[in-house]
C-alpha cells in the first residue's frame, strides 16, 4: 500500500480525473472530499465489502433450492 | 437464439433480450451481460444468468411483495447511467441469498435496477442503515 502524509487542505490525485482532498480532522475523524467522474462508484470500504460478499453468497444457490424457495415465498405471500 | 452452458444445463436465450449491466454487479464487475431465465416453478422468482460466466446466476424478486414500503430516491447519475428519466420506468429487484442453514434473506441494501426500455441495469448501494443486506425472508421452518 502506498502511504502518504497529507495536511488538511491538501489532496491526492489518482490518475487524471480523481482528486481526494483532506477537508477536516476532528476528534480522530477525518472528512475527505472526492472529485471523480460520476460513473465512478465510490463507497465506504466496509459497505462495499459487505455487498460484494453478499453478492458472492447470492450466487451459491442450488437448483433444488428453487422449488423450496417458491414454496416458502409463496406461503409468505398468502399471509399478507 | 443462442445457447449458453450454465451450471443448470444448457439454456437457449435471445441475444436481443440481453440485459447489460453498466458496471456489473458489485464484486462481479467483469460480467456485464445477463439474461433472465424463466423459472419453471413460479414467475415471481427471476433468475439472472451471466452470459460471460455460466457458473454465475442470481435469484431476484420484487422486494415490494414482502416490503410494500420499500422505496428510495434514485440519483441523477443512476438515471443517466440507465438512460432512463423516470423511476416508474425502472424495475426494482433484490437478490435472494439461500444460506447453508436453508434460511433465506433478501439484500435490501443493494437493489438491482433494470430499465426495460434500454435493457440497461445497475446495482446500487443504499447507505441508509435501515436497509439490511440480509433481511430475513423466512426459510425452511417459517
């Protein structure tokens, strides 16, 4: 991992079109501002990792699950 | 029609009906093309099969069947990405996870938006903590 030291107000550029700027440091929390092309997906790391993990798990179903799924989900529909 | 080898066997699909993920599902950014495979069991379960990787398929469902109040604002960049102007043109689906203990959860935190008019799709992330990646949806014992 590349490690850089920056002060508030300074920034880092990644490639030609991404700018990360340190905006504020207060009580151990750091606010950053990010300028990037809008098609660039930007998420908090822990959220991205959680979704990524869930997507991988969501591909692990087996053909046998289908019948059971539609049965139990259908039953749920009936309740409502 | 074209054919595709999946882990459920060979399926036939119409290339014209391919759904293109603008950025891929999160963690599957390299997979852009998907087809919906009709389920033999029920039509409310949608199987989204990757064209590029036969081993990757997601099960999706309309979350409002179970959570009628589920809604969220759609950012302008998402509308632009899907080339769709209004929310009502979009189909909102959530992925289902079948866990080892057979419980079933719905990922409300990262819905999949599909624009039927453009065949473009995108998975977005809702950072609102009220939306769980694992909202229980019953299981074997429910």
